[in-house]
């Protein structure tokens, strides 16, 4: 597995060239792909130039966010679906084969069964297009009880249930596994050990505030990895290594403190936190 930089997840605004520079300078092995910006750069600078920029960086490519808005009405969904082959073809050209999206843990309009059937149909259509271009889709389960309790109708919020759903969708669908959602959903290391590399498309890491019960944790109040030690990140990473996970590990802290820092300081602190977690897990740099 490799450390992947996503400046936006830290509250840092950075262009693709700046992101590449930051990643190299601070010791990341890869970057998450800002597909919206990449698409615009291809239009202005040409696909060969952008391919060269990515290739020459020596960085591995992490995930890009699914561009289809599958949460809205059918017309919006179908419009996004019609544009996906072009975008997936670009991703294939660059070697960016990991795609992610998050799935709410409930909603107020459809029963769990109705939501299941709707999303199964939509994700199957998405997955077929991605498969045509060698891409794999990772679905993120959302763990916090404080979120799912807001909804009239609950939906999937654990890794095993989301993986089961992913397998219904298609062979090229797995998990975006976030240690925050794993922790807040009541996930265990034995649950994590039951996975294999092919089950996981991407990983997010962070930490949780101390002094807050697990079921009281609030989704957008998080910390850098190892900042509190509430989430057992060393064993989490060690287990991912044991199951031979080979993909990206991206820090997603949703930290107000981090967002208040100058960009380079925010990225430096993130890199140091990830290095600390790697060392505590007994992994090579």
C-alpha cells in the first residue's frame, strides 16, 4: 500500500501540478486524482501533456471521485451516466483505475428495500461502464450513529453489509474503507482480517476526538492519524498489510485546526502523522 495525498481533504486548495510537487516534497507515494481538473487540463493542454505530467512525477495514482450524481433524480443520473464513458476513458489512459463514492447510511423517502433496488440498478449501470475501461468502483459505508439516527429509513452502514451489496452489483465493485467509519460502525480487526486485497479499492485514515463515546462521534469532527489514539490505527494498518492490501491510503481528517493552517504546514503535519502511523504499525517507509 502507498501513502496518497489529497489536498482537498485537508482543506488545502492546490492545482494538479502543485499537488504533485507537494506529494514529492513530503514523501507521499501517490496522489488522489482530481478528475474534474484533469478533464479541464486535457481540454486546454492536451491529453499527451497531462499524461506526461503524471508519468514523469513517478507517483502512483489513487482514486478519483465518481462523477455521476446517482443520488438525484433519474434525468440527472442519466446525464451523468452518459458522460461517464468519456471520463473513464481518460482515466484508463492515465492508469487511474480506482473510483470511489460514498453511500449515505439512510434517507427519508424510500424504505431500505426500495433504496437497495434503486441503487443496485444505478450502480450496476455505472459499474458496467467502468469495467469497460478497466476501472473498479469503491463504495464507502458511513458509520456514525449520529448520522444514521437522523433518517427515517436506515441503510447500509457497516463494511460487511456494504461488501455484500458490492458483490451484488458486479465483479469490479468493492469498498472504500475508512477507519473512521470502521470504528464508528463497531468494526473489528477480525472483520478487517476477513477481507482480501481485491475487496478494497481505497482506504482513508484519521483519528477521533478523545472523551467522546463511539456512538456520539460526529462525522465532520475528526483528527489527524495518531492524534488521539482513539482509533487503533497501528493495528488497522498492520492488518491491511497482512491481507496484502496494495492500494492508496489517504488522510481525510475533516479537521478545523488543520484547515486554518498555511497549506504547506497542513501538508507537512499530515505527512508526519501518516509517517508516525506507518512506523507504529511496523511498516517500511
